């Protein structure tokens, strides 16, 4: 057996470089890294040696460079991914939020944080977390609940089992998610005689699990007997690349399709059977057909509470849930009739069995909802007060094209965009599984890295921007252009409205309602410009549209700031959401909200 002597870190980088997609591309495109004493000598030297064939990118924050990697994987529909390396201690722990985001969204990313010395000679090392009762614990154990696979590399030869296990998880549609390989820093530098065969190029096939014959027969029978079925399209439709099958299935059988945050843009907005967004942030058309449906067919959705209106949306007493999901864990939720298989395969198989059976749905619902959204997105009259977020979205919509990818993550924008954005197929990217503030700017960079030809527009509020904006400087440095529309409503406007909606007084959300000695006066234009972005402030909606048009030819990120009104949100559509209101309060407003909460919670159907 021929061998090659490499350090463990060199072996990891060489092995990753030879893991390929079925299109012949690297599955792990490269590695984001912020170096510290726990990874600079071992992993850093290995990455330097492979820099011509395996890219290394430098981030400004561990969490946000991981967000860029996650957005890249999501944009590639989980067919390609990136790795992320940090030092031990704070560097590693800064990744845990990103790991949770990837875990919730079922997205592949490889985390390689440095770890303590396996030999324990210098114990305790700088940044080491010590457990008084367990000598095997380090900071990296925090990754265990937010990783689909976790391993600690304490010997160089362990890579020969750990790395294939990592890629198996990342390429398995049923188990896909983040993998953490905590890499002891002394082991990174240890040499070992690895078999040359270990580094032979390997192509990873993405499986399409077939349905169980019994489950398939039950699913077909349920659909055939339904009087008013509806399809809830989730992110699994997109990851399965089942968009054409969904469009053909809906058209042939006349079944309306409604979209979750993850599934939005699986169908083009203009498709006749696309009835739009569902649930708490949904539209009147989608929620109307869901309320009446006797069979709710989930395709690639987790049935998160925003989708189901906290399980108060589906009101038909006869309703049943059919859940088509590649992950059996998701397909069995809430007593659903399970069909655990690939979405594309399921739609093809069911479609053949249904033959030409079809249903009818009231098309005026879609037209009425389109009219309602058009009104709230219309440009305000000159001289009006501060624009609403809906009017900002309208301006972005009017200057967009089929090449536009709109993206966001938290605050007001996910709800407003889910309701109002008319997405071309593949033109919507929302991180709303974890709703992680700070994902936006880094995520936009990751999308643009995956789709350089796209017109990527990041919608972010001032609150999220303040949490994490440093990768704007990274994008400038790397020459990655995208547009940031920064809506400044002076605080956490979305949560302020929720606070007031549950009877609370405005408190600690908007800047003016928070403890301060000096009033906040942040110059976002100057801040973005200081990092090298092109930055401007739009005085009104007309100015925003002009700035958006000019941004399309930029060679670097463009940040457009516009002041907005924090109070209004789109009243049309939507649904109740279970946010518990205190049973006891000195405020009459809270007591009134509690009484209303108790009435609404009676409508929940947690299981059939």
C-alpha cells in the first residue's frame, strides 16, 4: 500500500479538495477562516499550501462568515457547500449560532473549530473552557445539540473515518445539516502516513429516496377522496429541484399551491395556481383556501408555527394532513399521514396515479389578493409622512427583474416580503427558520458568490444591520457587488408592534423608548462608506427607485438608507400567532389582550 506523509490538517484539506459533485465541481468549494492560536499553525499552514486549488476566504466575524457559507449552500440547493474554521474558545463559540441556523434550516456546512491539546501537556491552554467534573469537555461540546454530526479529532488517523461520515451527512437529503469536527490543535500538526487511496477523487451522489408502497397508496387514496385539497410548498421542493414537477402537478390537477417562507419562489408568482403566502405572514387568498381545505398536502415543509398559524389556520372539521418529506421526523408531525420520500419522486408518482383527476378553486381569490398588495406597495403621494416598509418593497419591486434575488432574515422584512414580494421562480431567499438577526449582509454575499449573475438585493432593518454588518467590508475587499436597502425605523420596529399588540407599553425596542442619556443618532451612510461600500441616503421613494437603478452597475456593495415609519405593517392577510400574554398584569391593555388570546387559543387543533 502506497502512503503519503502529511499532517492531519494537510490531509483534511487535500481530502476535501477531492470530494466532487456529480457535475464535477468540488462539493466543499473552500474554507472561510479567522485564524487564532488554535488553528493558524496547523490548519492555516495547510490552507496556505493548497491556496491555488482550494480557496481560503478571510471573514471579519466568525458567525457571519458562517452565515455566508450557509447562504451559499442554500442558493446551490444543498448541492455544494463551504467549510468554516476558527480558533478555540470565543472563535468557536461564535459559530454556535450559525450552526443552529444551519441545523434548523437543514443546510450543509462544515465547521472545523480548533480544540484543546489532545495530549493535555500545556493544560489548561489559553481560551480553554474547563469542566470541573469532566476532563473531556471543551467549548466545542456546545456544538453537539446544533450539529447533525459531531466528532472530535484526537488522532490524525481518525480523519479517515470522520471525514467520510461528515460528507455522508452533508450530502444526504434526509439527514442534511451542519457537521462539526472539533480539531485538537496539536493533532492538526501531527504527521501520519495516509494511504494514497484515501485521497482519490470521490463523486457524491445525492439520493432521491423512493416512497414506501404502502405509504404511497395511502397518500394517493387520501388525495383522490379529497374535495378541496391544497398544497403547502416548503423549502424541500426547492432542495429537491422539484419546481417543474410542482408546476405541472398543480396545473394538471387544479390544486392550489400556497408557499411557506422556505418554499416561496418554488413557483413563479404569476403561475395561475400559485395562491401566494400562507399563515401568520400569509395572504388572504392562501389562507382562505387553507381554512376550507379538507386535505392539506405538505411538500417539503416542517409545518412551522408561522405556516400553520400556530395550528389554528386549518379550520375544516374534516381536514387531514398529508406530509411529503424526505425526513420521516418531519413527515409524521401532528399525526400527519406520512409519505417519507423525495419531493420530486412523490409528485411524479402521485401524478401518474391521479391521471386526469382535477379540482376547481376560486381564481378570484388570487386576483383580489394581488389587487390588495398592489395598493399597499404603491408609491406614496409627494409630501406624505415617512414611507412604510410596504412602500419600500414596492419601490424595489418596480426596479427589479427576473434576475433579482430578494433576501432577508429577521424583523419586519420577512413578514412584509412573504406577503408582498412578487417572486420570480428562484428569486426569493429568506432565512426564517431561525429568524437570525445579522444574517442579512453576510447572506447576501454568500448568495452572490453562488450566483454571480443574479441581482442580489438585501433588505435589512437598522436593528439587524447594527447586529452584524462587518462582512460588508469583506464583500468590498473581495469585489462582490450586491445592494443593501437599509430601512431605518430607529429600533426594533417589528417587536415593538408585537409588544404593543400583546398589551405591552412601548419599551426597550425603539431607540427613543430605551434607556439613554444621549439620543441615538447613527449615520448609516457614513458607516457603510467607511467600510468601502458605495452609500447614499434616499430622501423618499422616488429617490430610492433612482438609487436602486444606479446600483445595478456598481462594482462593489451599495448601501441605500431610507428612513421609514416603525408603526404600520400590512393589515391585509395574515393570521393569529400564538404569543403567550401574561395572565396577570396591572395594565388594562394586557388584560384585554389576554382575554383575546384565550379566545384565539381555543381554535388551535394540535392533533387529529
